[in-house]
């Protein structure tokens, strides 16, 4: 299940990508300016290359000075063409940034909402292996004709009680249809993966030695195959990577949800089993938080940079760890725009993100800076908490 911590991490990753996009857009805009002042090879007039180069660099300088000003220029003494090209570059970079923002926002939400499809795909792989076993035994029976053939325990997986409970569940079938889960395209791969990865697995070979396995033993083998084969094998994982651009980040969540579904299906009293897990307890509310923390961080970018620069005067803000700037900007946006989230909760969440995604010294830096900024912004009335957000703020 996606909790707020996972959503913060996903938003952080997409904000990091957005900052990278902004950097590329800036460079493209500067290239556009310089190209606009290249000599006109079709002109019959003499071209002053040195003068054009100076004008280009002046336009680049004006562009850099006005990047955070919107689609207008700070008054200056530059020539008409220089101003025109600098302004056009500003419009281009802002349009490109907005396009990237919309793409990343949509992608991160779609990626989160695809998680049920991914965990169902993992379970359907197990179902496909079970069906493959049944088909292979059926072929052998046909080839044997009237000759009695002993198949031993080969049908154990085909008769696996956990998988059968799921396949016979109307709720499970409805979830497959709702999420568009279908493995028909993998018919050949299923045969190959079973032969190469499932059949040789130690847990599967042990399973074949069991006569009439219990419900618990049926669960143990599918749980083992899920965790030790499907989620460890590079070939099978490549299939999931093709389905989800954010597979690296989603993998652990998908694995835990798939394991939970199998565990629920193994409960002796089926009436006590929990329903299929959702993305979150209240996805609409969490989705709003998810989108807002992304958008508010971007909207507050200029003011966040000023706050960070003011408290790191002995540092060049451009030399701060890039990830730290994103993390601190997110934390500031959350403290200011989410009154129901306590300040201490916000600070602790982003300290944890810094431990995983930034430098070894980031934990102390992020903690110290956020403590100072939180106190200052609270004193100024820019951070106002209410309800649950008042907890632990003293």
C-alpha cells in the first residue's frame, strides 16, 4: 500500500527530474539566443562577427538575469533585437518547463495508479505457470492413450489451493478486468520461464516431493516462487520494467502487495480473508496531497531559493547538494501549505529522504536548516497549523 512516505519519495524523484529538465531547457534557450546572432550567410552585407558575438552574450546575460521574472524583462539599455531575442528565449523556456511539469505530474500519478495492475500481473504469472503444468500433464495423458501413466505429484502446482481460490474469486476476476491484466502475449515466455527458472528452483523441487500438499504448503511454495524467482530473476524483472517506467521505485511496493494477496488467500477460513489491497486507504485524499506537494514545491521555487540562500550565506547555493535543495524546498512547501501536518512530522520525513537519496552529511544539514526555517516562518505567521497539525509543534 502506498503511504505518505512513499508518495513523498515519488514526488521528490519527479521534482528532481523536473529540475534536470529545467537545466536542459535553460541550455537550449541559451543556444537559441546564440544561434539567433550567428552571421546571416544569405546576406550580401558585411557581417561583424565580433559585434554579433557580443550581442549574443549580452542577450544571454539579460536572459539569465530575468529567468525568474516571468515573461517580462527588467528595464535595461540593451538594443531592440537583444531584448526581443532574450524575451523570446524566456517564453520558450517557460513553455518547455510547463510542458515538462504537466508530463511529470501526469506520469507520477499514472505510475502510482498502475500498481494494482503490476501486483496482479505478478500473481497472474504464478497462475500461468500453474496452467502450463496442467497443459503439459494433459499432453502426456493424450500421448499415452490408454496406457496407464503415473504422473506422481506433477500436478501439485496446477492444483495449488491458494491459486485456485484466487482464480475462482469474483473479486479477483473483476480486478483483473478492471486493470486490464492479460498475459496472452507471453505464451512462449511462460513456457521458457517455467523450464528455465521455476522448475529448477529448490522450493519447487521440494514441492514436487509432497503428496497432497496442505493449504499452508501450497502458500509456502507460491510465496517462495514470488519472492525468490519472479522478483529476483533479471529476465522476468525486465518484463515489469517495460510495463512501468518507475519499476525500480515501485518494485518493493508491488512485491509486498502481491505477497499480501497470496497470504490472504491462504487463510483457512476464506470468509476471514481481507479484500484485495487498494493503492491507499483513501487514494483520492492521498492523490490530492501527492499532486499538491509536487505543484506547491514548483510554485514556491523562487521564494524557497531565497530562504535557503539567506540561511546559507557562507555557502554558494549552487554548490549545495542538488538533492538537498529539492528536499528542503519540498519540506518548506509542506510546512506552509499543509496546515494539518505537524512541522516535526514534515522535518522527520524529509530527513529520512535525505538519508537515502542525498549525501552522508545531508541529514544534519537538512535537519538544522529546516529547524531554523520552521521557527522563523512560524514567527512570521507564514506557517500556520490547525487541528492535527498543532501536535508536537511546541
